[in-house]
């Protein structure tokens, strides 16, 4: 769908209730937002070539074993690596009981590009 200068493409992702990631494109720039999801094939077309991926990272490997709800840092990193062409990964949806450093370390184990955790009020230029 078009919203002003933006092309917004919803992509159904893997979650217990119907959920969508969003790919937003304008002027050659691409922002991908995974929304709530676990690892799934839909993340590749959602994230491929994105300048910035905002990725759910609510789970921690080994602790959160329920499948089909959220990504961990490791799975977020693996998804953007597999998608290819991603320029920057920002982990979001990190709950307050998670150690952000653990989520970042997990992502770093599968992603070697620019990486950070989202913070309130952050602005990302594309």
C-alpha cells in the first residue's frame, strides 16, 4: 500500500496470533520491522537489502524455549544474515527483565554488521 511517499508492504510472520512485519520503502531507502515473530521464511523477503532492520529480540536462547512467539538476539542476527544485504540491525522489544548485553551478544554470534539495541527516543537516519 502507498502512504504518501512510502510503500508499505505487510508480511505475515510466525506468531500465535495473526501478526505482520512491515517493509517500508521510500526514495531507495528500506526499513524493515519484524514485529512479534519467531524465526520463519518470511523474514528473508521482509529484510533483504534493508538499510535498517528493527528486530524483535524478546527471548533469550536456552531460557525461553516456547516456539513461535519471539526472536532471540541469535535468531534475529541469523535472520538478517540469511536475508542478505542488510546494513544495520537494531534489536527492539527487549523486555526489562532481559539483559540487553546478552541479547546483543547473541545477535553478534550470528551477525557481524552494525548492531545496537533500540532506546527510547532514538532516531535512525536512512
